[in-house]
C-alpha cells in the first residue's frame, strides 16, 4: 500500500460571514505563504453548495480574478501546502471536500497525525476507500463512520481518535468550525472582520486583511461559528499544552504573535541568551538571512558586537534552475547568498543561524566567509542541536541525516570548518518562553504524545 | 447534495503484459479521441504501485514524453472523457484510483449507471464519503464494502448491484479485468498485442497499435487477465442483449467493427434503406460532413442520385472562439461548414444527416444551401426521430429540447424550412442490423432496464 | 550570413472601413487556416497608430477576446504562416510593421520572391539592417530607400524590383493597398462588407464573414482603398498571367473560387480526365482523404466505379506526438489514416491522391490497403508527376527528394507496391482549366519568370 | 510616429572564450535580476552563427535546460530588462541581433540615449526602417550606415554620435566588445573566468559564477576581446566622468563593488552622515526593507539608537494580484510590509528609506507605524530630495509627480504625517563618495551632458 508520510507545515485560514470570504481567505493565504509554497486551495460556500479551487504553486499564481469569481459565498476556508522533497501531488492539496451522510463538508489541516497509519488501516479494512495519500482524508472517513446524527458530534468523535498535531478548520454550507489538538502543537488564531469571524494560523494574516485579533483558540478547544454566533466547547481530553517551540525558532513570521508571545521578541531573546551563554571576542555579528536576522539582532544587542549584513540574499531564488556544466564552488549556497567583502574582510565574524540540519549549508557559508577574507568565523545557533525528527508537522530529515544526532558539537564544528560553534542550551531556550511549556522533542527526544499509549512512533528508530 | 448527472460516452482502453503498456494505452486513447475530448487519464502498474496521470483537453495535449515516462509498468488502463455542456472537472476524470481493503485498484468506465443516485445515497448513509461527482466512484465503494476477501468476488458483488450501461476495465497491480453489463449497451473489444492482451472500446484502436482482434467481450461477460492467462466468467444475470444502436448511427468510427458488425456497412445500409423508404426526385445528394458521409453514400448508391461534397467542413473548429461584434448570418454553422456553390446552384439537393436534435443546426444548413442557390432542399435523416433522452450514456438534451419529442415531422420540416423531410423508420433501422436486437429507447421510449424493477428513471418526465 | 529560404504558402486578409476590422480579419484567417498553421498575426490601425499582435500556432489559439480588444480600429491586415520543416520563428511571423520615412507601414505577403537574396545583399551592402530572415522585410527596405515622397510611389518602386510570386497587402494608418505580381501566381480576392472593403486569399473567407464577392485582383493590378474610395492602377510590367495550378490541385479549399473558377469543379474535372486517360477495371474507387476526395468523385462519376470511404482520417492529428517504444507497422500513416476492411476486403481498389512527393506515404497506404484485404490496388494521381521544385511559394522538397524527378512511373509503381499507377497528363490537366494559362513549372520545369532575365534560380540544380 | 521613451535600468553580461558561455551569461543575469524583471534574452555564437532566445518575465522562468541547449558556442551576451509601467513588449527585449554589411552583430544596452529621437528621425529620413521602439536599434543602424569597412570602426563611428548614458556589449560571431559612455553613467566590470573573459554590470555576478574581478571598464573606454587577447582603446571624447550616484543609493546590490567603491560601505556612510546631519531623540531606528537596511545600520551606528526590524517584508510580492472587493487600509503597502507591534509600540521610531518619489508609500508607512503604536515617527531619507527626472536610465516619474520638485520638506512632512522629516544633504552625500565626482542631476538638476550642445532634453519641462 502506498502511504506517503507527509509532514504538513501548512498555513490555514477560514472566514465566516463576509461576502468577500474567498477573497479574504486568498489574502490570508498570501500572508501565510511562508508556511507552504507547494500548492494551495480555497473552498467556499454560498449556503447552497461548496465549491473548491486548487492548484500547485504559489497562491498568487494559482488564484486569479476569474478563479476567485468562481467562489461566491460568505464562508470559506483555505490551505497552503508545504513543499516536501517528494512528489507534488495535486490530489493531496487541500481543502478536502466530500459528500458524507451529514451533507457536504470541507476540511483544512495543519499538523501531522501520528496514528494515521493505524487509523487508515482500520478504515480500509472496514470498507473505506482512500483516493489521496493525505492524513487528512482519515478525519472525514471517521466522521462519516461515526454514527452521529449531527456534524459537531461527528467531528468530536472523529477527532477524539486522532493522536498528534492538528489545527483543523471545517466548513459546511452554513458553518465554520475550528479546533486545536489538546497539546496545541500548531497555532490557530481567532479574529473579527467587519460582520464576520476569521481563523488563521498566524496574526500576520489578520494584519493584512485588517481583521481584529480576538484571541488564540486554546489547545483542545473547538469553536463553532454559525449565523447565530460563536460557541466554544472543550470536548477533548485535558492534557498539558505543549505548543511547538520551532514555530518561534524558524517557522512563524516575526511580525506574528502566537502562543501568547511576539515571535520577534522571543526570537530576539534567543539571540540575547545565546550571546550570554556563548560569548566570543569578535568584530562583527552577521545573520544568515532572512531567518537568522532577529536572533542576530539579539546577539548584537547583548554582546555589543556591531551588527552588519555580511551576507546578501538573492530573493529571486526558489524557482527551477539549471546548473552550469562545470562546477562552481559552493554553487548551491551562492545562488541564495553572497558575502559582502567590505564587511567581512580582515574581521573576526560571528554568524548566527536558527538551526543546523545536515551541516552542508553551514559548511558552505563558513567557507564563503573565509574566502571573503574573514579572519575568524564563529558560528552561533539560536536553538539547541536538532537531534530528533519531528512527528508533529515540521519537515525534518531522518535521524541519520541530522548531523547533531550522531556527532558531537566539536565534530560538527570541524565539519563546517568554523573557528568555534555554539548552540543555545535547552534550558536557555525554555527560559526565553517562560512561563509556558513547549514541545522540544526535536532537541530532547521527549515526544509529548508518546507516554500516553505508545501509539504510532518510536523516536529511536529511523522514519 | 450535489450530484451531477454525467452522461459518459467515453473511450476506454487497457493493456496487460506489455512493457509499453502506458504508451499503447495512450495510442488507443488517441484512436478513440472521437469518443471524448474533455479530458483523459492513464493509470499504470509496475507490479508494485499504480501511478496515474490525468488532465483536461485532448490526449495529445495532456500526455507528453515526460508524462508517459512517469508511468512505468506493463499493465495500464486509460479513459477519454466526453465534453458535456457542464463544467469540466479534473476531479471527475478517470481512471479512479483508490486504496481499498483488497489493495490498490483502478477503474475506467464507459456508460451510465441509472440507479446511481440511490446507490450513492445508500452508501453515504452507511458512512462512505464521495470526493467526486462521478458515478464510477460508486463501483469502488461497493467493492470496498462487499465483505468479499478477493477482488474478483468484490467486483462481482459490486457490479451486480448496478443497473444501466457499463463497460468497465479494472486494474490492480497485477491484474486486468474487463466486463460489459448484461445488456451490453457499450462495446468492449478484446485484442492481442505481442505477448499481451488489450481491451478497447472500438477496433480502430487495435488497428492503430497493430493489435490483433480476438473477439468482443460478450454482454454480461467478465474477463480476468493475469500472468497465468485469460479467464472468462459470466457472473451476472442473463438478459436479452440490447447494445446501443446509436453507436452505429453516430458515435463509433466507421472503420471500427462493434457488436458483430462493420460500422461503415451498417451506416451505409441505413442510407440505402432511407433511400428506399423515402425517395425523392433530385439532382444531387450531399452529406452533412463528417457524420453523414457514409449514410449519404448508401442513399446515393440506392437512389442513383449522384453524390457530391456540397458542404465543406472546417476541421480547425472546436476550439475557443470569439464571436464578431455584429451578427453574421448562420454564424455558428458557418464556422464549421460552408456550401460549395458550384455543386448546389440551381440543383434539387438531398442533404443527409445522421439525426436531428434541436433542429436549429438543420435549419441553418437548409438556409445556407438555399442561399448557395439550391432550387429545392430535401432533408433525409438516417435514423428515426429522436424523441426520448438516453439514460445509458449518450449525451442528449431533455425531452423538451428534443424537437421530435413534441413536434410532428411536418412541423419540423416547416421549422427547418426544407422542401421535404424524412426519417429512417424504426423498422427499417432494425432491419439493417438483423439478426441482432438493439436498444432503441431514444426513438421508441422503450428502456430495456425499466421493466425489471422500475428503478431509477421515468422516461415520461424530464431529466 | 543566415538566410533561410522560406516558401510561404500563406493566407492573407485585409479589411478597410469596418469598426470590427481586427475581428473580421481574425475570422478570415480562421477560414484560411488550411493555408498556414505555424503562426498568425494581425495589425490594426485606429487612424493614429498601428498595433500588432502575433503568435505561434493556430489562429484560434493565438487570438482571444482580450487579444483582439488590444486591436481597435477600422483598418486591419492579417497573415497565416505555413509550417515549414525548419524552425518556427516568432520573428518571422507577419504582419511586418515598421516606421519608415513615409510613416508607419505594415505588410503581409503570400508567395516567394526569387531574387530575394540578391536584393537583400544589395540592401545590406547599402546600410540596411535585417532583423528577420523573411523575404518580406526586403519590400519595406526598398520602400524606405526609394526616395519617393509618397507611399504609393514607394510601393510601386519597391515592388517593381521584385521577381517571383507575391500577393501583398499593405496598410498605413489610413489606407489599405493590395496587389498581385504580374504573373498572378497567388490569388487575391476583393470583397465588400457592410460599409467597407475586404481583401482575402480565397473566397471561403468572404463566405464566413458574410462579405460579398466583388472580383479578383488582376495579375499586375494594385488597388488602393482610402476613405474616398477604391482606386485601381496597373503600374507593373505587362506579362502573360500564369497563376499557380497547384492551388487547384491541392492548396485551395474546394469551396473557394479563385482564378475565375470553382476549385471544386476544376478538381473534380481532374478526376474525370484521369479516369478517361487511365481507366482500370475495379470494384471500388476511394480517396486519400481529405485532399483526394473531390478528384475521386470525378473519377467515380466518369468511370462508373462506385465511390467509397475506404480510408478514414483521424482529424485530431497534427499535434505533438510520442512514438511508441517498439515500432508499429506504417505507424506515421496510421496516426492519420485507417482502412475500412469491409470496404476493401476482396476488392480491386482504385485509390486516388492529389500528388506524390517522396512516395513513402503512398507506399504505406498501398500496404495498408493490401493488409485490409484488397485484391488489387491501383493508384491514380490527379496531377502530373511532380519533378521540379517550386520557387513561387509552394513548399516542396529538393529535386533529389522528389521521387518523380529521378524515377520512371514504373519504378515508382514498384516502389509503392501498387498493381498499377497512373498520373494525370500535363495536357489533360491544362484542358481542365481552359481557356486560362497556368504555371506548371513543378511538372514541366518551365519557370515563367526565368526567360526574362535568368535571375535568381536554376531549376536544373538542387535548391 | 510611435516612439516610447524607455528608461532602461538594465543588467547586462557577456562571456568570451568559455564553452559554457550561454550558461554563464544566464547565471550572471540571475545575479543581476534586481536590475530588471520584465524580460531577458541571451545571444550566443558558435563561431558560425549567432542564435538568440528571449522572453518576458524572470530569467529563471524564461531559460530552461532545453532553451540553453539551443544556444551552443563560447561567446554570449545577455540582458535583463527593467519593468517600466508601460507595455511589456517582446519586440523590445534584447539582445538585438541583426545582419548588417559587416556581418551578424548582436547588442545589449544599459542606459538611455538622450539624443535618440533626433538620431532616429535622421535615420528614418535617410531610409532606415525601425521595427522596435527601443533606442538600441539606433546603434545598429548607425553602424550599418557608417561606411566603415570593419566592425570596430563602425562601432566607434556609431557610438560617437550618441549622447547620454550607455554601457554597451556587442558581439559578432568571433568577438566580444564592451564600452562605457565618456561620462561613465552606468557601471561595467571586467572579469576573468577560467580561460575566458566576462563583462557584467555588477561584481555580484562575478561572485556567483566564480569569476575573478579584473577591473572596471573606464568611462570612455572600449575593450575588444578576441581569440588573440584583449585590447583596450579610448576612441571617444574625453570628459569629466560622472557615474550615477543613484546606483549607490538604491539600484546596485550591496554586495557589489562599482565605481571603485563598495556599495555597502557607501550606502552605510550615507546613513551615518544622515545621522550626523539630522539627529533625533528616539528609541529605535528601523529600515524600510530591503533597500533601506544598510543606510539604517549606518544611522544606528552613528546615532547609537538601537536598530530593529520594525517592518517585515513579504518576499512573495511582485506578482499579479487581485484586490479585495472592499478597501483595506494601506492595502498596497500591506501586501509588501507589515509592522512588528512589539518593536514599535510606545516607541519613538526613526524610519529610514532610500528616497521618496511620490510620497504616497511613505505616508502609508508612517500611518502603519502609528497604528502599530509608535509614539513618534521620524522619517529619514538617505539621499537628497529627488526633484528632477533622470534622463540617463533610472526610471523616474515626471517632475509634476515628484513630490520634492514642487513641495518644501515641511509640506512633505505634513503630507506623510511624520513627526519629523530630514533628507541627506547634497554636500553630505558627495562627501561620502569622495574623491570621485558623480552625476547628481536628479537632486540638483545639473545634467552633465547638457552644457555641451543642449541637445535632447530640457530639465525644466515635463517629459
């Protein structure tokens, strides 16, 4: 059986009660484009039927004036899909729209269901047919088989069987429903726009559409938005929330507020704490743009080492590309980054990045800086060593590919040819996000959903 | 609930046991392009997994070298979809591929299931979810819920519940299965290619790929093709076969052989019989090209009236088109046809067409001929008046739009402004296809599947 | 220097004085699509500036509603370009639009200028720059360098230097000018539409746009259409007209009238004369569709051998295509044609085609007919053997590739494996088009423009 | 006559003597993408003919593997075209390739020729025809009419007639020639790659392809690169060089070195000088990203006000976009920028931008910052007020649209609703680029080419 494991860091959005619903979801997806560039889709209800439009590529390339005009109605949901290394399958783009015994229902999903394989096997054994390889189709099947006579109960029954990470938005022809898993791994924000309500992955989407921030959906909370208003229930088991700390480190936009905190401020405090923990005598501190910029500002502020843009990013990167016939040194990195010789030459340079995955890019960056004349290169990482794969929706390689899972920091330093290397400590990181607790499984190997029934995953083995 | 009624006159093909399977299915679909121009798809098994590629448009536009290279394997099925007036939905293109409890299965379907709505309602009530609006998805759901422990039994169980018209080809990762409904409404041909087997809608596809004609699949027959050979079973109820006579009148290619007869010869004999039944004193007999050509040759041969190409067809028609700002007389028809004045001028003209649907095109043709100088225009139709909609897969308008369902022949003649009008008689038509019996419901209103349990349709009402 | 020799069998059209000018030119090009499928372009004047839109492909694919909306104005010209075997270059599509000392001028051209290379060399030596490889750019350069102070004189001066075949339509922001070379190789028709005038390559374009046929432009005639009416002048040398007889044999649409005759009737008389000259005892006569159809009707009428459609053409051919991995017999022909076994089997078959170029297709057709069971296959060609290349705009291969230029008819018969082979005689062909004289250089080697000054070409050598 | 005035800020590149020539030019254009996103083209010589490929859009979208494979050879030139507000015309993309009396020649051009209209009029009067509206076509015509018997002399003759800004790269089938106008308005860099030479607009292109920086081409210098080596001549009049200072302010990439200086360091010194000249008591200084970043770092360093990323840029901007049905406040700016509330709230904010054109964007930014809670917003501009249009290749609006050309700084401050506004002084700016002199016409109105013969332009009037 084919069953691709998709790690879905995605962006999701929903609007209820605004005649520009599809347009507003479109703009929200546009603001959330950083959460997924593989494909996108929008479903919209005109109170009679739900229509859907999907495509591969960027939001602004998929949706044109005429596409959006095919989506009339005042309730809409949408989804940005992350580009995993594997195949880009149109059939796996969301929203999923299906006819079930309780009527038409559509669904978007951000996260990863860890017991998906078992649930799917059970469903198939019981006569369900699967036409995509996406986890999210499971949710609809469980609803269709729940035996419940109303949609809310069917959702509760279905979702109660899921383990893992999921922020979900459902729509029917006259309802919008949002929920977060009990651990609250992925964010989901509630806003107000004109006469209607909005659900989005990050507050930056509210800003773009001029929607007012109301509050975050709580872990384990389900909100039901209908013509007669918004209702909140908490039908799922009560566990200690563990939102994903990697959203702060890398994934979320710095102008967003999630999990009760400003992403910018948390990210900057990571850099300050890193400077406190791992100082270095240097002339200049530079970021690996763009993800390292805010932490570097923190490092600079704490260390008083002057901040510079020693690496310039080419923002036209990311499209298909032809390699030259003969090899160019550090070619892959050069397409994205170039060193500013006047900033680097003769200097002791601290370069700050958010994380190291395989180490190959860091190695190329260090070499590029040395070729630009750096006297010393000190690499600083604004998160702890990434030793474990994520099962909750961040796309990470297997353990064997994660350099920190089987090498000491000194070994990594040698490999990347830096003069020194330091990571933020686990304790230092948690201190920056007090008083809240977070999932740090990719650093610690402690998977929050494991102790409950051991279902689904074994972090010791390769995935 | 959305449930679009798709009338699926389609072309289907399958290959087992040839390493060029996807290529050969591609070529078969190319030869069957006249059966459907809306979209096409091919699924192929490399004995491990089934891959699928689909698209909207013509076969040669959808499938390129690189598309076919993504379909390795020696078992493949494919489908051409007919362009109905409604929306062109990628989600409704076939093959349908699904994971069910008995493994991966793919399906293509030519025909129309008359009890689809009821079956679908039952399935949905029982927890199935539908992600397309195509009838064919029902077949897979019934298989998944059959409780059978092998695929053949699951197919038999599923198909036994279907009423209506269906030639089906299934594939798993190591099997190819073809079947026709007990009435045998739609054709399905078995051929041999090199070491493998082929199933196609019409023999013209065998000709293109140099496959040898073996025989037609019988009504109610199911053939199972595996590595150890071909097995034929007849698991369905035994009824009097009633293939669709409209395949001879219009739908099939004249170089094909189906239902035990040459399409060309049957079509020509319709023209001869028409000349016998409805002679006219005239100078020239011309076809409405291309569908009227062969019957016109028959009319000419019997009547000794000389045959000419008095109407020339523009073969670049069929694409999107811009109307001129100011109206041009008979514009819609002129884009497709133009009269040859030297053939028409001063002549008494017999013009032969295969059928009249709404009458508007015939009216424009008659006027075009008169403007080209015809002294008299006698319209002859090589089939009886089309009074009833088809429920077995030919796309026809509702009764109220069928001009013959509510007008006498004389009224139609007046409307189309012809000097005379005659149709082939029902008896004359059946005489041409002796000794076999055929479905003539669109002319007679006698639907072969109706008397059994009255399910599904009522020919008296509008659809 | 690159200087591709383009043989331009093209379709051209012009409209003056109708606010739908671009639309009407679009429709004219649509009707003339058979004269060129490589690319198309339209230029339109709103009396202030001339705008142009061009593209590669079919007319209906290039021009959409929004494209035509970018072409406001009441004067327009357009061009269909023939697909030569070489590269499809957008830069060579017409209309050519240029700013010259007499203002903006646009040009479309059907034909081939035989002294193009010499003219171009002279111009380049004199400081002209060429940005396309099209002959037609020469015409504009000659105008720019004519030293004349008005456009009409500049055109006369330029065109007087040209040798060869050219029907030309010029436009300025307030004039439309059409002309034919003194020999009149290529057709050009004048029509009337509402308040305006139309120039088109064939009358079938007039039919589509409901324009009234006025008359043909004479060989050596130039018509100037302005707001104050139409003026005709004959500024070029007076020679004996020799229109291209191949337009009747193959190129023009049978529903057109050109060179004073109905294409259909001439083509049919070729078939009758062929039957008279080269009878054969046979059971059936069939055309190679579509180009052989009308001559075959003539052959059938004269010989009393019954006509049938023994070869069916696939009208979806002509697009990009993927060959199967393993060879299929007669594959190239099978994609276009398939034999109807019931028509052919056991019969003595006469098959009529318009011409034989390389002989490879004829050979495949004969084999296909024999495999379909033909007892005998007699090939009849409705024109004389094509022994010489055309320098006047029909795309023909070099002499060495023309099978008739270096083989006897008996050798060709053997090669194509026919039981007999006969061509129409040169005399017989000319008899059918009396009392007019025509260029028959591709059959006789007598090039009408040669005797004058020997410029440009030598039919004895290969081109 | 149509004669669009194109302001061509473009990127150009050329390679001589490397078998990957087209590939290396492609990569150079990729690195220079910021200089033009409208279209791109590459011409390449295989020593026999010059081939060319062009398209509209981004370099990586136009050139694919198969496109580059159509460009064999070891000499190539390429061009990135800037997106002006007007039409995107394929005919105006470069390289221009033409056949002239001295053989095939290709050309790319960065800059703007101020006497283009007069030269063009003269050429047209003298019999030249123009098929594009690009200035650059003039250069080729002047060469073709120069009467010189070798290409170098023809180029010198042609270029000597040009007034204005032009860095040009020519190629023939066996030569590469680069030159800068006597004022040296636009940059042009010479590099070495493996066995060959490279010419590029900025050094960042050398970095990407691993080419070694040799030196800049001097104002008024012409380098001729052939198989026997590189030759430098200075055939043009000797004037005081005045490179464009706006390249430092905005246009060039900060990691480039042009005009003898690091763009990064000059841009940073503008910010430091601005801080010195126009200090303000504030809590935080933020850039308008990305163009304001480096100057802001300078402002922060001099002023000791802490630097922050208070505005986040959405890097997916720049594509086609659908506006929402109902207006969203500051919508146009919000698509590109969003404020980080935690950075801004309650703070006295200095925001640094590189220039103000119309003032509308600045106004939206100030409002966005105030809505994010800024207590005070002080706008600082790292260049003097832009009062005059540029005639040397930077795309600026007419004087009436330049807010600084008809408003005092205080009026502008009121319009943009800032608490204070200051520009860098003209003197301060020049001090930062000592000891060199630069064109500052857009600030001062002193056009370097004007005093010579008054040709072409009048800065007092609107263009």
